[in-house]
C-alpha cells in the first residue's frame, strides 16, 4: 500500500512535469521565467530621476522639477527600493511645514500633494521598467492631503467693469491687456491655452479659435465677431499671419509669456485693493463665464464651453448622451456678448433667463460687454 508521503511526492512530480511541458510549448526556459519574476536592482534616485525628467512633458517637468530636485538632494544616494512609505510621509510633512507662506497659503497642502505626485510619477516608470513590482511601490501607499474647496468664484458685473477700466487706462500696453481680458471672458480658456495660440489657430470665417490646453486637449472655441476682428488686427500688426509663431505679442513683436499675466494682475492689484486682497487671477474670469453659462444654459453646455472631456470619474453615464456641441457653445456665447455668431445666426435665448447670480444675469447689456466697451470696433485702437 502506497504511503501518503509517497503519494504526495508522486503528485508533485506530475505537476512539475506538466509545468515543464507547458514551458516547452511556450518556448520559455525555467531560467528565463525566474529572471522575469525577479525585479532588476533598483537604481539610485540621483541616476533615475534625470531619466524620468527627460521622458515627461515640459508641463510635468515644470510642476514636478523642484520636488525632484529636493528628492535628489535628500535621497540621491539611496535606491528606489530603499525608501518606505514612512520616509515619504516624513519628507512630505517637511515640505508642507517649509512651504512659502503667501496670502493665499493653505497650510502647505499643495506642496505636500505635489511631492507625493512627483514620487508616484517616478515609481510608475520604475514599475514599468521592472526595477520594482507594483506591490513594492511605496508612493502609492501614501495618501495625498485632502484638497480644500477652492476660494475662487464668479465675479459680479461691477467688478468686471473695474478690471476692464483699469486695464484699459494703465500699463505700458493697454491694447494687449484689454485683449487678454476680453479673450478670457469670452472663451473661459486657461492661460496656457491663450499663450499657445498661433496665427493659424484663427478661423475668421466661422469665428472660431483653436485652443490647446492641459492634457493635450485641442478644441475649436467660438468667439464673437468683435473679438475675432481684434485678434486679426493684433496678428497683422504684431508679427503677420505667416509668422508661424505665437499669436499674442508685444508691440515690438516679442511673444507674450506668463509673466505678462503676472504683471497685469499685480498692476490691477495696485489700483484695485480687492484684487490684491483676494488674489484675483485670470482663472477667476474662467469661473465667472462658466458660472453664467451653467446657470443660463445648463451643465452640458458649460462643460463643453469649458473644454472638459466629460470622462471624469464622477461623471454619470447620462453625460455620454447629452454632450453639447460647438453650435450650442456658440449660442451661449451669442447670448453672453449680445452679438450674433456665424454658427448661431438667429437670436440666442438663455435656457433659464435670470437664473444666475446678480452679476451674471443676462440683461440688455451682457456681463462681458463691459470688456467689449474697452475694445472699440476700430481695429486700429490695438496699436
């Protein structure tokens, strides 16, 4: 009679023989299987982070660069496999406590969040390269600080009037500054989208501009005939239609950068104390326009107006079927500016008139018309 031990050994041998047959069929040797199962030795942070920095986009490098430099300074001589979740939590707390205190400071939460995100980016590449396994990734086990609700909100029409008036009568290039304000009020585009515009992005016939914004998104956004005329005049007088360079330029032809926005809002803050006190930026104009669009035309149109993809994790399945198109965005713009649009030639009506906050209610004189008054219909005023 066969003993239980002998029976177990015979079964084990049969399993090994079956595994060997499977490997032979797949053309894989046991040595190759073992080599694939064991991660390669993890590199030093000082060696690996520069490689990661070279593999990501310019925007990612700009956001994470300072945090990667800190990691190299603190852990440059350590390997990626030596760091624990506790190490990451300790460093993020140091970053949080050492964050520069500004008037809009929120306790260093953003700095700690960006550090953890920067390390997660590094470790994603390390997992993909086979230096560690997904289960060995320490960064993914460190939670990011909970984000606080944004303090940004829609600005009332009176405040928009003040911004437009001060931009139009101060500074070294009022035509450029009023153009920027009008552009952001009408399109609700992000700063990066405006700076990326080129002369080729203007469709004068249909009054559309092509916006390239974060995440590599590209969309055609309606603009009013008035704004389009000024964009064309700006193009013709500050570089020409065939320059192939950035559309927004100074009078001497130099391309505008993010520094112009910094200068603009610092200047507005000196003349308008509430701008400095509340740290108003261009993104507040985006909030203003999108709030009005949502109150007047509904969520789907506001989502399309903002250029959001609708693939957010909390988006409902219904959003797939009720997405708004460019013609509906054009209708909202026509109501916002009071000007007919080529894609919406008839009179545009708000979905729910007067439903927005006081500063955004559609009236005989729409909110952005305050900026429109600063931009006269004479293109020569752009200088």
